[in-house]
């Protein structure tokens, strides 16, 4: 049964959608076509084979195990508890209270750009990431990658020892070899520092500067560096080793941004967008709510302008022009797909219409749409944003700068600062230069710090082959990956949570990153490796970072300043000041060749990014926001193009661009532009570890240095084979009832309206249930009242950006296992909260809605009635509790749950054997074993902890004191949790909103989790088509 | 051939087969119940071997050291804290400095390696007990741990079975003390414990928490 099939009759799907009355939401093309397979998914809690024994002699084994488990169940009850030991400290650290987590500020970096976080640490073990409320890039929230970064720390596949040509070595044996290759004079400076004289500070002694050394053959290759300390170290090395060069290369981010800034301003600048002040936003393929450097902050600001509450009836308007659907585009009021080659044309047309003076042709979109959009942008001069995609070409970036300048947005909603990188360069040009130097044999010593250039470099540079021409190749990396394979020395890198370092955020704010744990393995940080070039090769990372900041903040109060900066997770006053620059419209670079043939566009994967998180099981198993794919990437094709080329979902095809070809699996993607295929990078790793190896296909061979954004002239050949993809789009489907019922709006699972519809009819969300009067009907006397607390939750579908941060946060908080691709295909993924994605409208340009679904905590819970062992019952606060030690695994509860939010441990999904993974677990949550049902608990461990604190202080729990893991992580503040018995709590107020509705309320389950209907703000001029 | 057995033997034999099975199952069940509740399974009253024969009887009973001198976090955290070696050495760097029994303590302090104490009160991993709330609500140490001041070597006084927990969780008035008597050993409850208990339950807002999520999550 294919999940993405799609020899479906598009014409009949269209006819059906045209015939639909009202709003018709669908989850996949199969649903509209109402295929048999879809019905099967809908009506069965688990797919047909989910509970089948997978080995051949299944029945015999089953009987054996049944017998054994019966016997063991009896015997197990009277075994003694094993003897355990308690190992107290010898000297307890100050301030540590065993059993209570501590939080330390540090930062997560992606492409060098920092987001401030607070790490939760249990007795020295970092277990969970929370956002840093003070940090401008976080404001307390995080995203999926940040949440999952803690799993990388404990990844058992991380490289653990220094190795040389496959042999285990020590750092001590590496240093002499390395320093000899650098031709460091053996003898250290003769003059020893004089003993400190009384009254004179020892620090004031400066050793004589070392003599410059020959560094003609020395090259250092890093990722983008924003760390002030690292940059200072590198500058010192460049000064000391004359002729040496420092190359930065990042495969995905920043090329267009840096190039565009040069084109528009003639200098490198950093652009900061202020979505909280923007009334109209136009995105030119920008995924600004997603993978971008400030995605967390931008999602918060963006959502703040979309929230309609009480009398405040205003929303910003968002136009998205995209080359592949992203979850950012899904939030747009008007979303349009164009081919990647048309993006520059489109930007040029906007620029011309905005009055930048440049020549613009015809925009490749509907002119009515275009004119209305331009009118809107011009009506909000100074309060609009035009934001180009991170991976878009320099020209599009430059045009966007010019448009923002012409519309008066610059200086208001779009501000510019000096670059956050100390040394911004054209990374592609410098990588080309390195490749040429390597080819010429001019490189003696090549040090590669982080990154994975052997995997990510454009294929036309032949970097893998040329790399081997360097005489000594040293690699510092978290994993022994594709690049380490080609280097003589591999030094394990410390994880950011094991490292002293520093980094800048999107606005320049510096965070001094502190380690949460001593290096688990023989790791060294980049700072420590670079110290090997100096005369104190074994200086610690702490000393290096601290000494750098001593030069920056001289003064008697350094100690205080340092402690405060490290504690706060940010250095006060380091956000870069806005500066005024004037953009000039770039010269037209000639219209891009519009071949009319197939095109291919390259995008960062939403979760594994450029491949660096490929071995992270949490991120691999996280359904991609739009495709719902896990464990693989795919060639995304629009339904029309698939029809034209005769492709079905899961067909294996060969993609060929300029002589390079790869094999990929097809996925039919509603909203994808016609004749353009989108691929996500980072998959197809061969040396990433057990989770990432063999997952997906590697698209980097298609991405030449001249076509970083997209390539034309794609040749596509069917191989006749298929490849199974694990998509979760049909898993745990909520049954919205029969088609007629939906059409009569009796049971809208997703409810949405435009702002004007809402103004006319504020209670539209209430009208969509069968009979509001039956809402509280019960045949039982109302004997039980929740008089203490009554926990409840609201989820705002207007705010939700579908980023899945909540899912990963829940996974980290609640010890949720990863099940693997085979088990995802069996519909056994364990996430306690899922984000359902609904389409509405035509498959080529659908409107998209997100709906996060955790346990509804029904007051009349259907699951409780059918449990034969009372393993799921209510507690005094109205929570639907799940008692693991009572559960015998009948799965009746799950069968009876209309929301399909219960998850069963079919197999031993938890890893009970890998020591390092055990360190990550939250000690406040049971680690579940095989045969047990589980589900969202509203983070009962956090509720308990807050209640105990409140009880001890003899008061009630304050509103906002309990923050569930999903709520804390949500960058858009879509989730609100609290006490619904308290009329002044945030959640009570939200539940009084007219937008509030309960899912499947006609079943009389009385869910505690309710939803705020989704609102959009379409332009009336476009809407009136 | 005459019949050896009376006709009723048919019925009797059938009954006896069923009865044997039932009786065996009954006996088995009863034995199981006894065993599961026995001190053998719960490890109640069993003295555990420790690296240092630490005597609560001496330190608490004779010296009068307060519980909280060592179990520092009992009022603030779920875990009552096992003292770091430093706490032992506060006194034992001055007294009994050459005692061979204390060598493991000194060795720990010298080598910076923890002393490996055997855990005495060991709840299953799916039980989340919190000391601080019990202590703050007026449950005496003695109520669960017994007369620690009379225990030369530590053992588990209560069975720690769930029914034992529930007895108090359902009827806290039977056991609660005034807050100033929580850390007192040898406290004698007043004759009108139930009257006082009910008053304390009301005054200190003590809840009867017997839902699953109170302890299991």
C-alpha cells in the first residue's frame, strides 16, 4: 500500500474539491481520492500488520514467551529488590541540592550564529535544553534542532579518541608531530617570566612576541566563525605564520546574504528584521520561521502580530513566494509557488514596482495578485518587510535590500549592523582558492576545524581528490566522518556543552558559552587545537576564552563582569548598533535562462540541516513539517508534474545535473511548483554513525558551485524500482466523520476563517459542532467536581508555525524513545504530541494548517472506560493519568481514543544498554519498557514539582509557574497551560475567546485541551477572484 | 467381574481432581501472598552491610545530632541527601582520627573517591517520593524510619509497600505531628491524636492524595 501514490485521478480530485461546499480540509491526495488504503488508516488504530509477529516461526515463539512470561510474572513479584549503592560527594559543590535540577546559561550555535539557552543539569548531567528568556534570539523559546542538540552530546557514535591512520593515539603524541610540521622552534623562549614583584601585577608581564614563522603552506579551514575568541586566535596565527591562510566554508547558509550585501552596499552588513513592527511581509523563498539564524525570535515576533484577542482585531499580512513549500510559507495569507529560475525575475519586478529605479520585467505571477501585493507594500511604507531566502542568490538579496530601501522599511522594520562575523569573506571564492592551492601542491599543513567539506563541497571543485594533496591533514570533528576519513590525524572535538567558547547571535549579542560537563571522551575544542600553534600549546579552553575577554574588558571589575556575563548567558551591551547604509539597485545580471525544462532547487533539511545532525535519532524521526517524511529525504515533485512524467510516490528515479547523477525517491508534494523538483541536503551520509548512515540520498553531487540555489536542465529518468519512504501523514488520523457531515460543518477538526469573516461572524468556530446544547450532557450525576486545580491547555492554531519544537522538547523531557524507520512504517512512532498538517483547496496551491495534538485529557475519557485493569484513571485535578505499572498492554484504551494520542511500546524501544544515552534521561520521568501504553501527561513531573513548592510556601500555584515542555519550547507561544478553575489565568481567558473550540466535541469527551481556530488575513483585492 | 469401586467413585474422582487443583492453587496463592509481604521480599528489618558501621544510635541517640546536620536537603528537596565525606570529617579530623573502622572515610577524603553506602530505603524506580513535602506537612522522620536513635546499624523499619503508604495518604490524621515535633525521636502522640490530627490536617492544608499521579509518573 503506497502512502503517496499517486496514480490518482487529478481531474476527479479537482472536480471533487470544486464541488465541495465550504472549507474542505484534507491531509493527502489519497484522502480526497478516498482510496481504500486511506480508509484503512483512518479506521484502524494501528495498521494491519502492526501487531503481527515479524519472524517466521512467530506462533511457536509467541506460545513460548507467553508461558515464560506467565511464570515470570508470578515469580517476579516476590523477588527482592537488588541492592543499590549511594555515592555521595566527597566535597559537595556549593549550592547543589541533590534531586533538584540546576540551570546554566550557554548557547547553541548553527553556522556559527548563537541562540542563548539554559541547560537543565541533574547532578552534573545536562539533560534538557530550555530557552534563555533574557537572550534576544531565544526569549525563552527554542527550536527542534536546539532541543535535540543534547542528544548529540551523548551520541555513542561520536569519535572518542585521537586517531592517526586508523590507530588510536593520544593528544600528547599528536602535538609534537603537529608542531614539527609547523616548524615551531623546539626550544621555548629562553627568558622565563620574572617573579612577580610586590605591588606589580604578574599579568602585566608580556613575553617578547615570538618571531614570525614561515606559514606559506599552512591552511586552516573552518566553518563560519562568529566567536570573537576564535577569530582573535586565528588572526594571531595568520600574523605569526606569514603566508598562512584561513578559509571559512559553510555549505548552505550565508552565501547569498554576503554576496547580496556586497552588491547592494559595497560592504558586508548584517540584516536584522523586526517582525513585531511589520504590517506587511513579503518572503522571497525565505524560511525565516524555520532554519534561519534567528528563526526562534522571528517566529515569536511574527506570531505577536498575528494574534487576535478580544477587541484587538488586527493582523499583519504575509505574502510568500516559494520554490518549495515550507512551514513558513504555510503561514502565509497568500502563498504562491514559482520555479526557482523565476525568483530573480519576480524580485526584479517587485523592485521596479517599488520604485528602486531598476528595470523590471513582467512578474511571473498573476498580475492582479502582484499589483494588489505591491499596493499593500506601498500602503505600509516603513512598516513592511521584504525578506529574501537564506539560500537565494546574491542578486535576490541585493534586490530585497533595494526594495526595503525604496519602501522606507530600512531603518524601521529592517535594520543593518556591522557583520557579526569578525572576518566575512566570499566563502565560495576562498574555497575555490584553497582547492587550487591544494591542486598546485602548495599546501603543507591543512587543519580542518568542524564542518564536513569532503561531503558538502560543490562537486565541481573535486575537493575530495584535491584534499589528499595536502601533506599533513589534521581534522577536528565531533565524528570520524567523510572528511576525517581523508585526513591522517583525527582529533575528537568537544561538544558545545563540554566547551568554553563564545559566539554572537543574529543581532551581535555575545554569549560566553560555559561547559555543562567535563569532556566525556578525549575531546579538545577548536580553541585548544589552535593553541597548539602558539607557545603555550596546552592552554585550556577556559584560560583562552577568559584571557581574550580580559583584553576586551580591562578594568578592576573584570571578575564581576565575567561572572555576570557567564551567568546571564549574554554579555550586556554587545548587540551591534544599527547603522545607516543605502542600498543601490544591483545591475541586472541578465534574465536567467528559462529553459522550460525541469529545474531542481536545493534546500537545507529542516532538521538535519546540512547533514551535521544526521546521526541524531530525534531529528531523523521528526516528521518534516510539510512532507511528514522521517528518516529519508526525497525528490519533491508537484502532483501535476508527477502526472505529466508518469511518476508515483516512492518511485526511484535518477536525477542528473551537468553530468553528475544521484538516485532518489519521489515524493508527491502538494504546493510544489510545476516542473521543479526540490531536494533537501544533508542526507546520504556514509560515515555519520548508526542513525544517519544510509538514510536518504546525497544531493550535494548535484549542487555545483555555480548553482548553489538551483540548477536548470535537470534530467530525470525512471529506474522502474521503488523505494519505501516512511511518512507519518496517515498515522493517527482523526476521523472527521463522513464527508457529508464535514460538508455540513458538523464536525470540523480544523476550523479557520479569514479575519473579515471572523469580524462578521465572531463565533464561527462555535457553530461548527453538531448541537452545542449537548456539550455537557451526561447520564451520570455530576458527582465529581474538580475543586482544587483543574489543569487545562489551549493551542492557538493561528500562532502555531508547525516547526515541531514541541515534539522534540516533549521527547527530551519525557524520555520518549526513537523507534527507527522500519517501525515508523509500522506506525509505531512514540511521540506524545504530533503536529498534524492539513491542506485546504487545490493540490497545486493549497492553503496549509497545522494542528498540534497531545492527549486531550478528556474529563469523560473514553480510554478509561475500556481498560480492564484500571491502568488509566482520573486524578483529583482532572488529569487522565496513565499508570505504567498497572498496564498489561491490552491496547483497548488506544482503540477507544478518538484523538489517537496513545502510544504503545510494541517492542523494547528504549535503549537500556548504551551507557551514554542513559545520562540524558530525565530522572523525574519513568523509563517505560516493552508492553506498556503511554501518552502525554501534561508534564506531571513539572506539575508535581510546582505543587510541592507551592504547598510548602502555603499558597496556590501561580499562573505561569507550571510550564509544560511543549509550551516552554514553542517559539510562537501557541501553547498555554494553566488552571482553568482560576478565572484570571491565561488559559481561562483564552478559553473564553470566541475562537476557542474543542476537537470532536460532539463525542462529549469534554477535553481539557482546546484549540483556538486558525485565522488568516487575506488581501480582499486578491480574495475577490 | 464385579465392580471394585462404587459408582460414586466416578464423581468423587472428578471432584478430587478439581479440588486438588483448587487446593494447590489456593495454597500456592496463600504462600505467594505471604512471601510477597514477608520481610524476605520487602527486606523489612534487614540490616544491610555498610562500608563503615555507622551508628545512628550513637550519633543521634547519644550525641544528639539533629537529622538535618547530615540530611541537609530533607526540607528542601525530594532526596534527603547522604552527607558528603566532608561532613564526617568535620568531626573525625579531630576525634577518633586513628580508628581503623573509620579508615574508609579517611581513604575517601584522601583519594576524593565516594564512600559506597548501601541503600537501605530503596523505593522502586517508578515511585517518586519527595521528602520535603512530607516533612513540611508534619510527617515525623520517626513515622517512617522508626526509632533511628536506637538503631546501632541502619535497617528499614517499615515495609514500604504501597498499602503502607496509602494508609497514611488516606488517613493522614492518624499520623501527623505538630511541625515542631517532626525531627523529634521518641515523640509520644497525645491520646487525642485523632482530634489533634484532624485539626492539623485542616490547619496545614494536608490533602488526602491517593491518585496514581501523586507518586507514579
